[in-house]
């Protein structure tokens, strides 16, 4: 009897062990299959050529906001997306108590006022920490490269500036254009926000800063090259790592401002792409990673911009495509 009980116990233990092994194998296979599907889906997304090929685009109305640098991109890109994907409705949202910027866009994203944000700088450590305190994380998805340019009055006779001279202007070491071979005029800087230093005036919008420079022979304003090089009332300076290698932020030959009404200067995207032009940065879609529909909307928007169709439109707007 004892021997029969021991045999039954062994058989029972064998069955239990076999079942556990089978369960583990099933979980591993299922999990591996799931990972493969996710990786495959990401690969498909990165190879998408048109907006219609992007998967997991949600239905609904999604608010976004942020950097003014993106104005020329979203002007043409968003209507094109809406035409193909009318169920993915996009709404640009201005901050209620500040001017549009990367910082205000991320703050609104943190406060659940936006589904995703446009950024012209990386996420800061304090912003990552604020998101963590709210129970989610922020993810920045690069979609383009932007060149920065310096706009001055058309009458300013300066051949260009080096990166070191630019830093010295911001640091207050260079205060007069005659230190750069120009006229005896104290340099007057304009900025939208987030800047500080001597001879600096903060203005509400890039449009206002451009207007100020157009009226002031001593003025200067730094912003996105696609925004500045096409202007008719200011010119942009060549910039270089040294005085013997000054690179224009616009395509050569320069279109005289007197002809601006019929044709415009265009951003020197080839120099931005090669790195020959020394002042560039990446543009990001900032996504709230919270496993909710806002994350899905942000990732879908970034994937749309990373399609061949989206990248071509980004290039047409004067920026460098990264795919």
C-alpha cells in the first residue's frame, strides 16, 4: 500500500512539474511573440512613405502647442494631415498667461492642457522631474534639424561673426559693432524670452523682434533660419567657427531685399545638413508617456512627421530632414 501511494505521489508530482514547465514555455513564447510584433510594428512605422501608412492613429480632437520655430512646419503640414486623416483632429493651443515657446508648451503638457508639444530644445532635467512627480515620463522624439541665424538691419556693414564673437556679444564682452569692423553703434539685442544680459530687450513675439531690428541699425535678433532668411526688412549674417570660414544661413546667391516681393531667400539646408554651418539644433515632438490616448496621439504625430511624405514637407519648410 505504501509503495502504491509513493507511486501515485510520483505520478502526481510529474504531472504538476510538466504542467508548470509547459506554462513557463507558453508564457515565454507568447511574450517573445509580443515583442517581435512590437519591434516589427516600429520597423514598419519607420519605413512608412505616406501618412496613410502610419498605424495606430487615434480618433479625436488633440491639442498641442509649443515652440514658435515650428510655425512654418505646422502651417503646411497640419492641413495635409487633416486632409488624409480627418478623424485625427489637431488644435494648436496658445498658453493663457505666456507667449508660445518650448517652455510654455512643456508646462502645458505637464498640466494636462496638451496631448503633445513642439520643442526646439531638449527636455530639461527639472521638466523630467516634474513629470515624474505627476506619475508619468516625458519622451522627446527628434524629427528635424534647424539652423539658427542672426538678423540685423540691412544697412549694417559687417561681413559676419564667428561663434566666439557671438558668445562674447552675449557675455557683454563685445558691446559695439565697431569691435567687429562695423559702425560705431552700441549693439542692441532683442529676444522673445528665456534670455538675459546687457543691452537686451525682451519682446512678445519673433514678429515684434524682427520689426524692432528693421527699425534699429544697431539691432540684432537670433532665431530659426527658415523664419529669418526669408524676411524682406532685415538681413542675416554669415556665421563661422573662424573668420576665414564664414557660412551664410541662406542659399547663394543672396537675393537683394529690393526683390523680396517677388522672390525670397531660402535657408541653406545643405550647410545645416553637413554641419558646415556651425549653429544648428534638433527639433522634437515631446510625448507624455502615460499609456493613455495622449501618448498614442503624440507618437502618431511624430510617426507622421517621420514618414517620407512628412520629411519632404519639413525640408520644403526650410529644415533638414533626418530620414
